C-alpha cells in the first residue's frame, strides 16, 4: 500500500520587531499542541524583494502550499479546514 505524501509545510511570512507576527507564531505553537499541524517555516518578508512586493506591510501572512490561509490574525477554523483536521 503506497504511503500518503507528507503534508506541505506552513510558511509564516514575518518581519523583525513585529508584535502581530510574534502573536500569530505563539498561537500556531499552541495549536500544534492540540493538532498534528505541519512544521512552520518562518520567512522574513524584508529579506526577499519578491515577498516584499507581494506582502509589504500585510505581515504576518500564513501560507499553506503557497496559498493564503490568513493575514494579521490566525484563522484557526480555516487552517484546520485546509489541513483537513
């Protein structure tokens, strides 16, 4: 029986000294204690010109497989729906 492919990681687009970014990351960490959420990759929006053009001041932005899950605040129901949890 073939195994299912591993879940795509989540990407959190952040920036340094961003209280909203830190809050969203803390919420994700707490949620991972209750659900099998994939690893979260942190990406600094200011380190990548393409990300800067795309997201600018809209951080934090949570992406799953490149698709927007939520911005600014964690949308737990939407994340769990996308992850099928």
